[in-house]
C-alpha cells in the first residue's frame, strides 16, 4: 500500500471536474457531494487544471475535451508529466460523440474512458459509483484503461 492510499483510507474520495461550463460543474459537484462519499473540486479553465490538480491531489479526474482556452487532450498530457498525477484515472466528458457511439465503443477513446454529453448529473454519479465500487481509486492501481462503465439504458 502506498502512502497516498494509506493517507486516504477512510476518507472521502477526491474528484476533480474540469469543464468550461460552470453550471455543469456546479450541478455535478453538488450531486456528488450530497452522497457524503466524495470531496469535489471544480475548475472551469483548462489552463488552470494542472495547478488545481496538483493542489487538490484527486483520485479521479472528469475532464471535458472541448474547452476554449486549452483542450482536454493537452490537459491530460500535462497531467501525465507529473509523478503525482500520472496514474490518476481520467474520464473524458465530451459532446464530440453521441451516446450511441459511446455504447458502440464501450465508452473508450484511446485507452481512456469517456462519457458522451449531454449527460445528467445522475448518470455521471452512477458511473462514478460503479467505478469506485471496483476499488480501483486510491490504491495505486487505478488507470483510465481499467475503468469499465455499464453504458446500457
């Protein structure tokens, strides 16, 4: 067990949401925090995502692909350059694909999980709940390639 997982044992899991839509991040943060199981930080500027992630040390990152100041793919690449963030699972949230396309590809793009927008806070919460139930977050084993969400319905 690494120091990070020992430090987090018994604590709320940390989720960072990076999306340029403040209404989306606020609604999602509120819904996740209402469960009492998650501590959530939001960032609405891609250019500040790295700084926010370094300070917050999330267990998982929900990352919009299309943002006006810096796209999600380049933000994800920056995360991989830092030892404290390189193994943090990233879930892309995007309107570039339809829900049907997401289902057909089993929700994966280039080894990363993605969720198709529009998506409700309830659906995202369901995905996060299933992912957290797999025990992958906070134990040093998590990677985006290990995330498998049920996209049915």
